[in-house]
C-alpha cells in the first residue's frame, strides 16, 4: 500500500516516478548529483556546526547561575523536546507549501538566519542573567528545530531515490566536517581575549558569533545554488490529510516503515545513553584532562566525516538492510569490547597512555560503523515515501530519534549510578542487538525500489 494513494492519483503516481529517477538518470550515476548534493549539504553543515558547541558550552553558561546538574540537564533537553514536536509539524507543513522559490526554501531562509542570530547571542545573554540565557535558548531551539526538517527533506526532494544513500553520505560528511570545525577549530576561539568592534570582549564568546556568521553564509549558499523541482501536478493530486498519512504507516500491510522507525528508536536509545556521559567517563575512568575528554567523541566525529560517503556506496552495492544489520552487529561487538576495555588493557600490561589510545581507536571504529547505520536508515524511509508525503517521513524519523534522545539519558544515568560505567556500554549493546533483530523484519527500502516496493530495472 502506498501512503496517500487513491484511485484518482493513478496518473500522478506515474508522474511521481521522476522522483525515484528515470532510466537515463540511473545510467548517468550519482556523479551527476554530487555537486548539487554538496550544496544541499551546506544546510546540514549548519546543524553540525552548532550542535557540538551548544552541547559543550551551554551547560557551562548555565552553571554560572545554577548549582544543580539535574536542573541544567532539564534545560539542555529543550532542544530534543522541541525537535520531537516541531520537526514533524514543520516538515508536514512544508510538504503542502507552494511558493515561487519552492516548498522547503521559505522555511530555510527564514529560520536559519534567526537561528544564527540567537546562537551568536548566547554567550552575551549568559553574561546578562539567567532569564536572558533561558529566553535565548528557548528561541534558538524554536528556530533551529523548525529549520531542521525542511533542511533534511530538501535532499530527497531533489535527488532520485536510487542515489539517496550516497547523497545522505555526502550531507552526513558535511555535518561531520562541521562538527570537526566546531570542536577543534571554533572551540579554540573561546580562549581569544581581545576587544572587537560590535562584538566587544571576545573571551569565552567569540566562537558563537563566528559560528553564527558561518550559518548565515551557508544559508546564502543553499538559497543561491539549490533550485527545488516544481512538481505541483504530482503533489496536488496526491495530497491527503497529514494524520491520515501518518496513521497509514502503521496500518500498511507491509510494516517495513514501522519496523525501521522502531529500529532507529532502539539504536538511538542506546547511542543517546552513552553520548552525554562519554566525556565524564574519559575524565573519571580513563583519567584524561578536561581538555582532552572530548576527543573520544571527536574520534566518532572524524570517522563519521571520513566514512559517511563510502557507506552510502557500500549500501548501494550490497543493499541498505544488509549494511545496517552488519553495522549493528559490529557496533554491538565493539561495545562489548569497550565494556571490558579496562580489565583487558591491564591484563595486556598496556600503559595508561596506550590504554587511552586503544579506547580512542575503538571509538573511531564505532564511528565508522555507526555512520553506516545512520546514513542508510533515512534513505530506506524516503524510498517508501512519495513526493507528497516526504516531509511526513522526515518528521517521523526525527520524532522517533528525538524521543530516544529524551528518554535514554536518565535511564542510562541510573544504570551508571547502580552498576558503574560498564553497565552503560552493556545497555547500549543490548539496544543495538534489539535493533538488529527488528531490522530483520524489514523487506523494503532498497535503492532500486519505487514507493510501492517494486524494483526499477
């Protein structure tokens, strides 16, 4: 069953095949779309640039006014809470938008510059009062999460279905590069202590206005060079109420879309249980300095940037489902090794420095296979969508992933309190194995399928 498909939409469905790619496009290969995908990736670049700086420094800003970490943590969940509600709503809204510049672009050119302004102002708000920073954080997350859905949905709107794993690899690479720029490059600007016109004193501030400027420049790049395709004749005939499309996903005879959503909830449930505590683990267990505590997550980011594109090509060759399930099995195995990393390094007689390097190596391997999961799961969902409801699928992806991000850290923190950090890695490994089992039930979403699950020759 195709979501939103009615007998009246038969002719529209034939036209919609252009979304999946024509035989001529397939013969040309993904290279034809590589430049366009990189340009679309500038939208994703903005998120990758802001997120690590936000996660690292906003808790420090809040710590000037709030003593309790649980209160700081509650404020830090605002982005995930807003994402849970705003991304599917705005994504679906953009599905039905019709303007001269496209259906996604109006949201992008309004919300991303507003996001940049709020982000640039964060450290200045922190210097004023607690109320100022909370208001700024609130507005930042409203604008940022409103932008995220249209930014991500722009790619499947533009790139044929057969090449979306490769394209998703490109935009994930852009996000990984942005993360490296933010954590390794811009973060160092926090130590620059000068006075600049308009900006004033730069100590503990400069990274944010510079990042905000880069976000605005990236938005200009997307608007100037990416042209959305006009398919009004397709989408207007296929348009159905939003809730009907969402309910149809669960009501389909083939449950592949639902199983993918459950699987991605499980693997993000595990991942988000480790992510907030990996720096703390580095300091308290591996005895790193505060400055090098971020390098464990940094190894994941470097692997993410390197292997995002290759993982898309691998999935195109051997299949998305097989790539994801293999990667889930490897990630679960790596997590078991990490669980016993301390005893193993002691038994092998490794020095503390070598033990730390081996842990970073394991994190790099984790990132290499983790990106294969993330890069290929989104295109599997998109492959089952039509042009008219692409934004709804995008929104559901973020709904399930952000729900995991909200629910997992408290549970993982409780496990750490009860049994220690090793329990955190076991918890994550169990989630990955559960996702592996659920993914076994998926039967659709491969590169050469259309929205009905039929193979395109």
